[in-house]
C-alpha cells in the first residue's frame, strides 16, 4: 500500500517471524511518519505506546461444531481463555452512514482542502478512483473492514483495508477500490450504504475481497467483480438458460445465452446486482438455515461466546473472520453471512468431502512464518499483514487509549489468479 492517506503515521516492517495466529509481538516495528509533502520522517518507537495490545488469540482459538447450510459450512470460533474485547466501543460503517454521523464523499467534494492532524494541508485536484474522503462525527471510533461497500458518488467503492478512524475526526483519505466499472458520473454527493435495510446488508464476497486485500490491484478487483456478476446473472436466470455454469469444466456452457443473461442485469455494479430481487433471493437460498433463522443462530453463537467463524465452501476452507468479542461479530453477522452465501452461489469448483473440525482448527493454528508488514496511525491503529505459503493473515489492532486490543483478524486461503502485493517497505 502507498502512504497516500493524509496525516497518517505508518508503522512499516518486513521480517520473517514464526508466529501463531494473533501473536504479533515477536517482531519489532519501526514507525515512520508519512506526509504527502515531505515524505517519511522517523518517529520514536515508544510514541503513543500506552501498553501492550491485547490479542484476540492470546491463548489460542477453539473451533466448535459446524453450522451447515447448502454449500456453506461455518465453524464458530471461541477464545480458549474465554475473554472478550470491547467491540461495543466502536461504531460500524453502516451504523454511521445510517445515523449521518459518518460522511463519505468524492475527494473533489471535500471543498478542495483536507487539513490532516499535525501535518500540512493536502489540496485535492479532483475526484480519484481509489481515494474518497471520510469524516467521523461520532463520539465513538469508527471501525472499517476491507470489502465493505459504499454506494453513490461517481462509482460504488469498497474499503481497501481494515482500519480505525478516531472519534470526531478531521477529514481523512480513505483508500478504496471501485466495484462499478464503467460509470464516472455523479449520482449523489455523499455515499450511502449498499443495502436498503439491515436485514439485507452485505459486503463483497471473499473472491472479490481477496483481490482487494491480497493483490491490492484495481484491475483484479474489476475482474473478480465481473466474474461474480456473470455468475449471479447465471444463477438468477431461468432454468432453460442454465446449460452450464460460467467457467466450469466439463459442462455444456452456452456462452451466448449466459452473456445475454449477464447483460440482462443492466449494471456493472456489484452492489446493484446484489440488491436485485432475483439475485438476493438466490443468495439467501444458498444458505437458508443461516439467512432465515438468523436470530436463532445468533442466540446460539452468543451462548457459546463465539467471536468469529472459519468458512468452508463446498468442503474447502477458504476464510476466517474473527472479532474482539461476540457483540461485534453479531453486528457484522448479516453482511458477512450474505457475502459467504454469495461466494457459495458463484463458486464453480467441484465438491470436496465435508470440511472437518480438525481441518478448521489446523487452519487457525498454523503458524505464519513468512514475510510480514505493518502500518497504521500512531495512537489509533496498526495493521499487520503476513504471508505463508497459500495463506495470508491480516490483523487490525486498536492503539486507542483504553482500547488496546486486536479488533479484527482475517485469515485467507489465497486461490485463483490473485497475485500478491509484495510485503516491502515503500
């Protein structure tokens, strides 16, 4: 990632640790101050330290019996020590946009000037595909997850990486990726939520999220979005058109019929596609036990004090999302589950044997022993990305006073054509 966000203090490092999930203290970071005008300035490593960060996984994770629904299998995850974080301290993107406490605009609509904390003014020359401007008016810090969608402006966008924005913040640059190729006309001055109601909320599915987080490449994001929309169009098409699945091997795939099906959606927007009635119905049907019995599932997860899930599609483990506590998991539950269901709906790989608990446990327990990179804002947050084999891990740590803890962890099994962005100091 580049240091384009104004007023940011970046912690950047590259090392070769031998870390179990969440145990991030083995490597020593070297913080630098990023300023668009004057470049990188070293900062005292002890600045804003405020004590150690409490890891989600300080004493490890434990995987519980799975929830099976269609092609989707979710393994609830609990902390072995039974402790919980402070998820209620944060406002989420959807909550902030709904209440008006969070504003997101195109860069050119930020009145031409953003004054970063403690830095020089940054003048925007105009709107930019991969940068928006965000203001958090809330009295709570804002939590953003990679893959969350904002709609409107000149193109729908997704958040590029996990981060925290302080309460009552100055305007900040928000790194994003476009998920609506082809449009560059303003439909609204401010961005809004992707879904019309909380019950239908969603973020981009893991296939797209992976390209944003791992490849960090706009073209690959567009490619993944295009493939997902084509597959959703196929799934929502009448049975008479479904002669084969796009991209599947050994099927009677009618290219013309399915291309017509995709064009019939009339949009290149991932969000608009997910909001279409026929597509939304198919997504929810892909995991009926999870989408139709949401309250019962959440009640069980609360009883178990689950803080996350390991995700398997068609028997193959692909992802894990873990939070500071059960309350934060519950607030993201609908958009996460519907993104996982969309992944199941659009996945064309062969079915594997059902994923087992021991496989999910190994996925979490496997140490990360490859390259590692950290960056963030002193006194606010730090992100830690590490790569080992075909697995990438992303840890978001809060450095806020009284909230020094790991807030969200994603573990990704890298698949498909995604290339990795090299973990080097920039």
